[in-house]
């Protein structure tokens, strides 16, 4: 049985790029990948874990309540083991395996920003799993989340205006949108800090973690890819190294510095950034 490589990290932190690099480097990251390189099979399971904690993708701290309550955590782990061992896991592996993913005989893993907060549960199932932690400057993360939030809000608001007339005489069971965590830059940065806190607390209990700064991967791709290869025990492949280098957009490193408003925002939030080794 091969234990998985698991990519964790805050949303919009570069985990998709790292997952693609792993895929190209011989790690099966799933046959059921979305455009963000996340396995639909494991997304479904992580969402189910979050639901049992009363958590949401944008409010990860609630996972601690589930993890700290052993009776509920053990039941969640039991269900996950059943699903992982079932034929439904073929969605991920593309193979009919007697014991599902417990019979994986190749290097494999998955990426999901929810992995960090839920990691203690996954570690109970695969104690020997290896973890790659991707971090990125909080202002770049907040700006990316905020931009996406605005776009989604415009779409949701347009949809709301179309259906609100239908609910004039009856109640709606669906909100316009579930939560506004990234509706402002400040709240988006608070979200980044919350998830970073949760991830760091979880990782304090783990050993043999590879941490990657997204900015280093963009500015020094060869060095960082070699570190990844050393971690996954892959020999250096110069041709593949050049191919991966072409995937990298160097301009995305500290992109916030190209926007004066974001520079000023970073300066106002130096304390929060400094807690995680970043500066304005």
C-alpha cells in the first residue's frame, strides 16, 4: 500500500500549480480532476467532513470542534474508510481495486485547500502520508479572493433579481449567496489568517513536511521543483524541468506590488502579515 502525498494550503495560494507539477512528475493526482486540479472524489469527502463540523470552506476553524470531539471524529473516520475502500474510489484511481485506494501500488495523492483543516482526520487513516504545504502572501490571496467574490456576487445578484418576483408570496429556502467572507479585502485577509492559523496548528503535530512559498516557486522554479522531486524521491529530469519552467508566470510573485491600493493595504496590515513571515 502506498501512502498518499497531500497538498494543503489556503485557497488561491498556488496549490493548483504544485498539483500540476506533481502530476507531471509521476504522482497520480486523480483521474477525476476539475480545472483547478482537484479530485472530485476527495472534494466530496472533504465537504462531508466540513458538514459534520458545521463548517464552511470559508470558515475552516470550526473543523477543530469536530476533531476535538472523539466520538464524532471516529464515526467520520469510519465512513471515510468505507468510501475509500469502496468501488466508488474508481472515480479517483480509474482502477477496480479490491480494497479501493488502500490497494494503490503507485505514487499518488490529491490537492484540496480543505485538506489543511481536515488533515488530522486524514492522518488517522494514512499516518505515513506526506504533506506539501503551499503558502502565499496574504494580500495577493485576499485580492484574488476578493476579485472572485465580486464576480460571483454580480452573477448571484443578477440571478436574485430574476427569481425574487417568484417569491413574493412564499419564502425562499435558498440564500442569495452563502456568506460574504471575501466581499471586502479586510475580510478576505482575515480568512487567509484564519486558515493559516489552523494549518500551522495542525502542522505543529506533524513531521517531514515540505513547505513551499508560492513566490519562491515563481521566481526560482528550478530550485523549488528540485526540492519537490527530492521530497517525492524523483530523479532530476532536465527536459521536464524546462517544461515546468514554461508553466510558471513569474509576474504573479508579489503581484499586489503592482497596485498602489494593495500596497497601502499591505502596509496597514503589516502585523497580520508578519505573523506568517510576510511583510508589506
